[in-house]
C-alpha cells in the first residue's frame, strides 16, 4: 500500500541524531535553541519556542495570549482536533466557522458575519485560529483586518504549512498574526519525530510561551516575584506550566531536515502539479489555489461527487485501497467527534465542512513518491472512474 504521507530520512539526519546521543545533553540543551533560531530565520519571525508537539505549542500559545475559563476561541471545523482542543485545555469554549468550499480554509465572509452577530450579543472571541489546510495559507490580510476591527488575537495553525508562502512572505513570519504554530510530526513537511514550534514577534508572548512550556518556571531575576533574589536557589515557579519541552535529539533531526526543506517542498509541489495535470480530464475536483498563496502541499485531496461520477466517496476509497493506493480522509469535522457532540454541537452545523467530509479523499503525496508510482496511482484512479463512465 502506498501511504498518503511518509517521512524522508537521510544519512545526515541519522548522523545528526547520533551526534546528540554521544553528547552531554539529551533533553533540552544547546541544540533546541539552535533549532528555534534556524526556524525563526527561515520564516522571518523574531522568536521560536520549540515544544514536544504542535498540540503543546498551541496550548502554550493560547495561555500566553491570556486565554482562560470563560474565554472563547473560534477555529475551522476542517482540521485535526488539536486546533480546537487547545481552547478546551484552557477552560475556554470553542466554536467553529464554516469553510470556503474553494480552498476549504475558513470562510472570511462567514467569519465576518459571525463577528457582527457576536458583537451584538457580546460574545466576541478572544482568539481565532485559522488553519492553513493542506499547506495553503488562509486569507490572512482579511483576517488580520477583522482582528483589529473586533479586537481578537490570531494564532495561525500552520501545522501543514511550513515552506508555504502568503503574498510572497514565508508562513510563520507572523505579519498577520500573534503566533504561528508548526508541527514536526513525521507526516508533516519536515519532522523532528514528535515536535512543534510557536513563532511570534512579541517578546512578552515568546517569554510566556517558554515559561508555560517548562512548568511556569523562570530563572530571570526580573521575572521573579519574590525579591530580593539572594539565594543560591535560582529559579522560581511564577505560573502553572507544563513539561512540554523538546529534546536535543528531536531538535537535531529537525535542524537536519530544515537544511533541505526547499527541496522537500519542491518535490511536493512537483507531485501536486502532476496530479493537477493527470486528473484534469477526470470528474474529480482538486482544491482551488488562491493566487495570494504558494502551498507546501502537505496533502493533496480530491473531491468525489456521486452526482457527477456515479461513484461515492466510499466506492472510490474501497476501490483505490483495493489497488494498493492508501487514500485517506482529512478530516471529520471536529464538532462531529463524540466529545464535541457531548458539548452540544449538532450535525448540520457547518454545511460546507460536512459536504467536504463526504467527498474528500487525500491522495498519496510525499517527497519520495516516484513518478512511476504516481503514474500507477493515476492509472488506478482512471481505471476506477472509467469503470463507471
Ligand atoms: C498534525 C496537526 C496538529 C498537531 O500536531 P502534533 O505535532 O501532532 O501535535 C495540529 N493541527 C493540525 C492542523 C495538524 O495537522
């Protein structure tokens, strides 16, 4: 079975990890800050705070932006659970904005309408978390304008999107947001095993995220609350934080991967361009690419409409899996998971997200997917559809 995604590990990656294993440090030592600096330079943000996952990074980002009980977070329903769970971890509530059917990112128009209503009922969100689905940026300029008008903070969930661009600038620059979060899970663009990073240009937010990542502890005399600090004991817990630290072992792998990110992303773009070309005659739809964006193509979904091709999503899924093509579904709308239904969300809440959920299938896309294998996948898709046309 050809999977929908797979990591690319080089001999240099292996050597980088082994080098850390032979060093004095295993957990957060000198390599983690080096990784933070390299990612910051790559995407043009002032600060990067590494964590043991993007989920942890989202959590500390929410905390650093002051989210707590009674707070409100809005995000996309078409995402991995972590984009919404981070709000619940803080005791805040979460709500969802339906997607734009062209890009399947949150609809700016629906966001604007919902904000107008929320202002009237005094239920404005504290934080909005746009998700750059499949590696394509949301319309950040418009979201930033709404943030200024309605007074909310913005965390970009760019777990899919390192290496992508918006209006010519690297995703992660935080030009249009308070924080941007990357994931380095193995199926993502670059990996550190498990890992994530929160980017920001705000000095205080960066310090707060670093503190929450590590038990709420500070070793900076200026941040200590009991003064004078005269003891040999030189750190204080000033907030309640967590152990969300990344290890040097993971950071070493991340740095080594970052060195070839441009080639990893261009391989993905080449795979996507070939799918665009090969699938153009078939009754399936690829995601529209907004001209302001350059996607890093974490995923390449197609939409299957039974009314157009006589085959259901399930038919195509079964037929392709039967032919060794490991298609997958991203995602079930977050609010349809039992935990969220338990919070009161009902089927039908976000129409476009539910339509996408019943049509989308992610095709295999990863840097090592050979042209030959890709032609085999396309051939299988043709056979499956031609059986019905
Ligand atoms: C993968 C993913 C996450 C979580 O990333 P982890 O590093 O596994 O915690 C969050 N949001 C989105 C959109 C993701 O795809």
